C-alpha cells in the first residue's frame, strides 16, 4: 500500500521512499523508509512529507518480530534484502 495516497498495488509496482531524503542526510533505516507508488514518490521528490504536503498514512517503524518470522520461507523482493537481518 502506498503510504501517501493509500493505493493498493502489487509489490512490484511499489517503490521505497526515504521519508527524510538521502540527499538531505536521511538514512536507509526502518524508521525512514515507506512504500510509495511511483507517482507519489516522484511528486514528493527531494522533500519531506510536510514540505510536499503529503502526510504519511502510517509512520515508518521496524516490523515486529512476528512479522519477520512470517516472512521466513517466503520470497521477499530483492530490494528488501538490505533491510532484512536474518
């Protein structure tokens, strides 16, 4: 689900958005990344959600342990590999 507009898309059509853009010191951490559709990610661009007037539907956070164990054995998209710790 896009965390800006709420559109539900297949995982292959979602992007990973840095809430605080990397160009402005934002890190690639659970608390700074959110899923976004391509149009919302491009619209937000190099701005914070506040600057872009695009509030997040949910604040990013590290998944609970249960959510991570449910992924075990499942195929995660390759782009997620840098966020996986198991």
